[in-house]
C-alpha cells in the first residue's frame, strides 16, 4: 500500500517497453524498478525473496504495456 502522499498523485506503474517490479508493502513507500527483459525482473524477484522475504511478499511484476 502506498503512502498517503503517493496516493494523492497517482502515476501509472507499468512502462511502455520494459518489465516493472513493484514493491508495495502496507503503510510504507511503494517502489518500482524497470528491467529490459522478463528474465532480469524474475532474477531480481528471486534475489529479493532470498534477501528480504518481507518485501518480496508484497512485490509483483508488471509486463510492458506494448
């Protein structure tokens, strides 16, 4: 869940040509990272799960809009 300030000016989370990893823990700031391939995004998610399981529980991957 995004912070109050982030919700006041919503932005689209997906990217037109890149894969996006969104980390959205409750009552904390939302973070987004973009990757050129799905494989890179999945590797990032695996590393996140290994190093920070709490954040990984609230993370997901969005495919490119195009």
